[in-house]
């Protein structure tokens, strides 16, 4: 778990954490004062959260939840991250917390950050 720049990382699964500069990406996408919790989860918790908060009874790859204007949580399901990669999913979740919706603008912004941090 890290706590630099109002940012914490934890996991509920045994898999190793991906080697991604999560803290630097968070600083670049969100305000430095934004408090963020990133949690790596598996299918069981992903399905439960997706069912409770989105009404979909299946596991998903990422969930992001704004808590206040300056705080939020992102849950990444490592077992479902492979097609996109954890860096892409993290950036995707950050942009949702920033208020972006799916569409070409969001895709261009995701591509910009992936290129900036040289991650897939």
C-alpha cells in the first residue's frame, strides 16, 4: 500500500501487483489533492460490486466510484484485465472519475496517457 499524494493501493487477491507507475499516472490525470483508493480484486468481489451498484450480475474488469468531488475508488479485476491491461483500465477509471463519458474524446485522452507513460 502506498500513501503518497493521497493515493493508496491494496489488493484482495494473491496475484502480484502489476508493474505500472500508478501514482504518476494518477498525478497526471487527476488533481494532486484528489484522494484515490485503487483496489485489485477478483471475479467474486467484482461480480458482487457490479450487481450491487450497476445491477449487472456478472464480473467486470473495472469499476470506478466517485465518493466526493475530490475523492474516489477504482476496483480493477486482475483476472479480467488482460485484454486491455491494468494501465489502460486504470486510466479509463481515472477519466470516469474526472467526469468523462465513453466516446471518441475519452479514447483520444486514454491514448495520450498510454503513450505518455509508455504502457500498454
